[in-house]
C-alpha cells in the first residue's frame, strides 16, 4: 500500500500507516491510539472558540484506514473520548452514524486515563471495553506505555513526536511511531491533539508520519 511501511516486530509483520495507525496482518487488526473524540467540543463547552468538524475528519481517516487494509477488527489504545463535556449531540450522532456503517466490525477499547473521567462509550456504539494490557500474543494492548512481563506492549498516551533538524536552523516536528526494547508507542490518531517529543535511546526505532507516507528516521 502506497505510503505504508511494513516492519517486523516480535517476529511478525506490523504495517505503519500514514493515517497514524498500525495494522496487524496476522489477525487483520487495526490499532488506533488516542482519538480523543469530542476534544474540540469540550473546549467550546468551556468557551474556547476552536473550529468544529474534527470528529468528522477523524472518522474519515479511520474509514480510509479500514478500507485500505481490509481490517476485520479495530482496537483503540485508550482515550476514546476526551472528556464528559465533549459528549455533545453532534459528536455522538457522528459516531453513531459511523458505527452503523461498520455494524459488523468488532471494536475493543483499552481504557485510558481520559476514559476513566469521560466514561465508556454509549452502549449503542457496541464497543467492548477492558483495562490493559490486553494480551494478544506476542503483543499486549495498553494505553500507558509501561513494560509488562508477558508481552511486548503497544500503547499510546504520549502522542509521540520527534523534531527533525536541517541546515540553516530548519526544524520540523512530526508525529511518530516509537519502538523501544519492550514498548511501542503509536502516534495520536485524533485531529485535535498535540504532540510531545519522546526521548530516543540507542537501539530504538523511530518512524515519522511525513504527509502521506511513513518514513524511518532511526
């Protein structure tokens, strides 16, 4: 698939997508971290004038990633909703309409810190929820990037990025996938999310999302 990058992790292929998601071919699972649905609505609820439409844009990318990969299962690595205040009618209606278009798709949410405050998704979205890590050998699906004894952890939470520097003091911060010896961190999927540069140790692998492609930088 154009723009995608296939790597090997724990002895099996994992495809990194420019949509800021990862695809596991072995069981046709799409992995998405930190969608933060309703974040812009949460800001507007408290009087901060931010643009709308972020939920629609996020769902469009999600639909594109599902269609391109042919995924038959979807796993959210935490922070489905940003906050209770973000559960506005427009957000919930958009999610419900999207879910009806993907009615047969099994969906799992591994709860994150925002989910504890926002609560689980409404029952009509038919999303199974669990606390991580959820072990699916050799991986463990989690929200917080903390090592586990029984698996290699795939997580989110950090919204990872790296800053690339060029000549003439040029620099560019890009969202990235970061894989250490025991934990891999996916970039935040949501449209209205910030990033934070992650420390990179010798032996780590880092892949940036550069427009419509994923590129290895370390």
